[in-house]
C-alpha cells in the first residue's frame, strides 16, 4: 500500500539519485517533532559520509530539487542536515478526498495463520483467548494488506486428554458399544456425550489419572490405541470432535472470531507414518532410548536446543510430530509464503525445534515459519487470569462479565439508557467485547498485562469504549447533517486542527504496513487512538454544522465522513464493532 510518506519518499529518492547518491537514503517519514515539521528525511547525513562532503551542503542540494516539487509548502534544513518537509494544504486535502486504495489482487502472497488452538475437552485458558484476539486481528490486517489468508484453529485433539476421556467413559460404563471389540458397527450417529458432559468428564479423568498411576497407564494405552486406529475409539473421538467443534464455533463466534479451517492435530494423522518413514530413510530421524528423535541443535546456539521427539518410546506421537505433519499438510494444500503461529511465548522452544526440523528436512516448501508469541493476561494476584475459582474459562462467562461491566458504565455515563432493552443489551455486549479486545491488543503482544475490567470499560483514555464512542459521535453528526439536508463535499485544510487530522488520516497505510511488519496490533491501536484524539480537537475547535457558510460546512462534513470511514476500518481490523448509536 502506498501512503503520503511513500509518495514523498519517491520524490526524495529521485532527488538523491539525481545527485548520484543511493536512492534508499531518500526515505521520508513522519516527523519526530510534529511541532516543527510534518515530515523529515534524514538521508543527507549518511549520504555526506559516503560522498565525503559536508552534510548541510548536500542537504541544500537535495532541498533545492525538492523545492521544485509543487507538493511541498516548505523544505528546510535543520540541525546538521535533516530535511524538514511540509506539504501544501491543497495537496493534503486532495489526497484525503481520494477513495482509499485496496490491496492489489494478483500479486497477493499467501499466508496460513495458526491461532486459537484450544484443546478438545481441556479447559480453555487465557492463552487461548489472547491467541484468538491477536490472531483474528492479524488475519484481518493481512487480508486488508492484500494477502491471501487461510486461518486454521488447529485444535488440540490428538493428545493424552483424548485417551483420558475414553478411559473415563469406559469406567463409567455409559457407552459400552465403543469398547466392545466384537462390535462390527456402525456406531451410533448420536454422540454419547454433550459439551457439558465433556466439561465434566475431563476434570474427573484428569484427577483420576493424577491419583492413580494405573488409570494414567490406561489413558496412555487408550491414546495409543486411538492413534493406532481402534474403530470404537475413533468413533468416540469423532463424537468428541463434532461436539467440541460446534461449541467452539459458537464461543469464538460470540467474540466475532472466525476461522477458515477447523483442522487439528488429528487431521494430519495419515501424514505421520510417511513423514516418519521419510525422515528415518534420510537419516534425519534416529533411534534414541527407544524413541525416535531429530537432532536440531545448531553450532551457534547460546542455550541448549534439545532434540525433537518424533515418536515416544511407547509408540505415541508428540505435539511436535503433529506440528511437523501439519506443515507438510499446509505446504500441500496452500503452499504458503508464510506460516504464522500465534501461540503463547512459553512455547517458543517447541516452535524453534519444529521449525529447525522442518527446514532441515526441507518440508516447509517456500514457507517462512514464524512463531509470534505473546505474554499472559494476569489476574490482580499476578497469576494467569481465571474466571472461576481454578476452573474452566468459558468465553461466554468472560463476555458476560465484560458486558455487565459495560452495562454499568453506560448507565453511569447516561448513555443508551432510554433505548429499547434489546438494543441496549446489544450495545453493552459490543462495548464489553471492545473493552476486552482493545485492552489486549493495545499492549505490545509480548508484554503481560493485568485483567482489569473497571479500567478496560472506561469511556475515557485508551480504551475500546472511548473509540467506539468517538465513532458513534461522528455517526450522529452525520445523521444530523442528513436530517438537515446538508451535503458533504471534498475536505479543505485551513486550520492546524484540520491539518493534523488529515495528516493522521493519510498516515493509515504506513500504520498498516508497520503493524504487519512487526505483527503488532498495538500499532493499529496507537494509530486509531491518535486519530480519535485529532478528531476530538477538530470537533472542539470548529463548528461543523454551522449555518452560515455552506461550502465550509460541506467540506467539514466531508472530513467527518472520511474520519468515520477510517475509524470504522481500523476498529474493524481490531475486530471491534461500532454500535449504530449510544
Ligand atoms: N493446543 C495448543 C495449546 O493449547 C496450541 C496449539 C498451537 N498451534 C500449533 N500449531 N501448535 O497449547
């Protein structure tokens, strides 16, 4: 995407090239000192070093070339040779009035983004919540930036918890046909367990395995038999999967998070034997203490990187094995340029091992493999947040908590109080979710933060609700304008407040690029917060719906419309919806 800074960079690069200097030095960026200039180019300093001349003299030569360009209102040398640049108000107004560009199709690169990653039957925890919120934002951002994106929830559905569930059901004797070795099928269509049953079965199974080594052994055996293909176990597994998938689609859906693929560890099971065969045949996988391992240590390692365990000594495969097979699957299905894993930073070593093994074996095709970790959301006790005493974190509970807090806030602020109850409830829900998401996304992803609904739901400060309210306010200005029959026209830039707002609007492409480069939603949060503040100042300093000057009024209504569209777009990238009114 190209924004104003990119357009100015192209001009400065041409000026450097015309002086026989490296073009790259013509990079223009938003000024560090917006009080002194709108943009700056610092390339004259390194250029002077290269050309062994005085940087100010060189900057003067570049500046002289730039002054010939009509877009600049001011080109000035500052300090040892920085070039400060201001754009004319006319050029700003003209650019902000243009329809936004959208990503160029045809040149699209492909991305597979792996996020969410809940485990069947095992309780969801804050790591899964953060992964969903951050991953969803990144999938929206990459799509908006023109990538061809496939998201995959990558369910944890192949591990020990499956065997634990199976053996717990066997103990309870509630579904004997699945354990009857003589039974020839077909197995019942109807699942013998509901989502609620699973939530109850797993803790019981896990407690039994902790208390009794024999039970753990049974669960291990059941896991191995499941993976080996025992029909009754596979049939049970399909029920667990279907029941969980339905529940999870709904839970994530209530948060506004969707996935293209609902695959999981188990879905790549058929790819595992050929993978193991291939790695063994090539001598990449070797036997060690009854297990099959891939050495992934590299000479430059500062910390020890232990080998990846492909097959455990009991014959079961590992988390790393399914992750490797999943790479094989993704390369076969999507042949992506990039695979992103949005997973808790504590799994960094796991991904390092998997990526090294994948590259060593050359199974990653053209895909760059990248783990983008995140820190935890803590409770006030400093430990990872839980909604119930030590229990299951349900997204529904979390959303309900946030909605209740948002409802309280709306009442305090006197917002949406006299609306029909259904609309009011919908607003509270949207505000609650915005509060959760913005609080999560506005921190740099690797930083831990404390779950504090009271703060997240405030209508002032850097919060989701503040931004929603800013958008709603513009919506209501525009509604009033329509009611009055006032027209919108192309914006004009005359005042400092308008200039600052327009510059911020024009900086969106750079913000989206930077957020993509760093895989950092907080860049978008910063951007949209500043945008709201700049609009606020513009609104405070100008009459928008003034009756006297129709032309000026139309231009300002136009600017409101563009601001609203941009706010809506960026909040949309964050997964935040804007209520029609508040
Ligand atoms: N199910 C895993 C967990 O709960 C997360 C999966 C992340 N994705 C992956 N490809 N390993 O920790």
